[in-house]
C-alpha cells in the first residue's frame, strides 16, 4: 500500500493549460513531461484538425505547434487561427525541424509568438513559456 505522505504531488496549474500539437508521439510525450514538470496541465493533439477543435472547446493558455505534419501543416493551423476571433488571441509557439528562414518569417507573420527549431532548447522553451504565461 502506498503511503500518501511519501508521494510527491506536483500541483498543475489548470488555468494555464498548454495544447501541444505534433504528429510525433515522441515529441508529444517529451513536451508533456517537460511542461507538467514546470507545473502546467497539457492537452495533446496529433494533428491540425484535432488541435483546432480542442483549441476552440478548451481555450488553452498557450499552444506548442509542430510545423511539418501530414495532411495539414502548422501553417494551415495558424491561418485558421488568424481567421477565428474566438481563438486568435491565444499565443502559439512553433516548434519545428524546418530551419529555413522563409518558414520562420511566414509563421511569425501569421501570428506565432515564438519560433523554436528542433532539437528543442528546453531551458529556452520553458523560459519563454513562463514569460508569456505569468
């Protein structure tokens, strides 16, 4: 039997939930672990359509978005968000393997607040998350 006094509970700030959208389960699990270690509740989506649905229904405080995904891309997601008054004010950080400047300029033009390349600099990411959600 587990003694609850021995369990280290980490309180998650559910008012500051983070939606993570990525087609890679590995990336989803990594980002979920990192954000929850920082005290944030995470919601996971494996594609753009699912991410948009969750974004509208749950209104997360922040979105971490992969750019290169099958079917619909992160650019498609950002274009849809920009057109929707209900969700356009929710900040989006792009995390991508695409290092070309044209991607960076495009997503920032579409409203992304930050652009991170993979492999992810986790201290920089967590610092930016803390800064925007404080």
